[in-house]
């Protein structure tokens, strides 16, 4: 029988022919993983295997049963956990943990910040599935590439970089020449374009219709990972930023309010409501492992109405267009991604101010 696919978790290696699936490199923590568990009987069996492994390996500090997208309710799982751990007794169960991910929220029994932090790596592992879904979504809606073409063109106009060859534009986005031609021919952008005889093009004015479409897309199709601090320590976005500078994860740039202050030093906004990170992922593979190293108390949230301390926004086009930081620290996201981050925070006036600071004729309101 083929071995089932397991999530990739940094710092753990896979075991074969054992009652658990993964063990940490320091051999202190063992993990048993169950995908879409659907019955109380299967839950009992998985818990029992975890307990037996713990009993056989007394040097292990803990063992955790991880349920990914279980089909049993949270109330049912909590009830079954309580009853079974009472039967097994504290000698083993004091070292046992239950982690549930892939539901509306991740949760852990009993509460354990280190175990809870594993949910970030597990969601990072699931990111490949989400990005595979995004790729198929794009194949059904070719306009997704169109918007990346538009954003590159708009960035060039805002930064007064002049015309760009169609082939270079295709290389920046990571698409074909016909796709670029199709994107440039769409009515929302076409009337603001000027073609040159050398097969290059540039915007002649701010494309308000195209910008409106980009903003609508940002509300519905831009993938973002949102995190909140589950510890209650009230970590500030600037403290998180300092840690991020030390980690310097590959492909990361500063976005949102902090990037807006770079592009628009006169930005009218007191404080920094959250840290926005734009993560360049041209191969549509997003590694969120750095978030756990940034702060183990960060918890992934799905509800966009909840305030987030950290938002990671993947950027899938071929070229990032990040701006080098004059201080030599992490680069800044481009003006368009930065403005979209402000709009996600409902800072409409600040987004408008940023764009008009670069080009006064870009006034939106």
C-alpha cells in the first residue's frame, strides 16, 4: 500500500513503519497526522496509537495528534478527547496534545503555544494546494494575467519610467506575448495607451477604469495570509518589523503603511496598524515557515473582519518590481501593491495621497 502524503514541517523528519509519522530533529516531539478523519472510532484508534508510541518512548517530551480538516465537530472532538484521556491516565496523557487545523480556526488541547505554532507550517504546507487551486482558477479566468500586465504598466507610469517593450513586459509578468497584447487591448486600458514604432507601449494618463477593476479584483481574488497574536502580549507591528529585518526571509518586501511612508514621506497617518509583507513567489510556491520564526504566537486567521497584526501577500508575477531600501534593509513593495495594501486597510484617502504624490494627475477622489 502506498504511503500517504504528509505535510512538510521544518525541523521534522518522516518515520516509516511506526505508529507516528514525524519526529523532530532533536527527538523531543513526535507527530501523528490524520487527514479528514471522519469517525469517532478512527479518532480513538489514532489517539491510542499516539499514546502507545509515547509509552514506548519515555524520553519523548510530547506527542501530538494532528487532525487536518476533520469531519467531526469541535464539540465532539473535545468530548472524545476528554473521555479517552481520562481512561488512559495522566502518566501518558500529560505528554499528549491534540492539534486541529484546516477548520474555521486552529486549536490545541491542552493549550500549548509551541504546538499551536505548528499550525503555521501546516498552513504553509497546505499553501501548495491553495496555489494549485489559484492556478486552475487563473486558467478559467485569463483576465488574471491581464491585471498583472496592467499593474506593471501603471507602476511604470507612476515612476515615470517611460515605454516598455512588449517582450520585456511579458517577461516581467511571466506570460506570453499574445497575453500581453490581449491585456493591452482591453477597453479599460486601451484608451490610455500610446504604442511606439519599436513595439513598445506606455500609459499616457492615469487609467481610472483599469484601476477600478484592479481594486475590485483586490477585494475578491488577491490571496493574503492574515495573522494575529494569540499570546496577548500586544506585540507591535514595529517590533515585528525589527524581527523581520533580522530574519530577512527570501523574496520578502515591506508593504502597506511602512512602504507607503517610503513612497510618500508626507503620508497623513499616525501609527502603524499592522505589518504588511509582500512575498515574491514567481513559481506559486509560498513558504510561510518564516512566520513561526518571527513569532511563535502568531496564529493564522481566516475572518477578514478581524484585525491582523501581520498580513503576508504573495506576489506571483515573474519580476517583483521591489524598490531597494536606501538603508540596505528589506526592500519596499512597488507603489501599486503598496496602494492596494492601504485600500485593504480601508485607508482610501492615504492610497489616493500616495498615488498623487508620485503623479498629481492620478487623483482618485
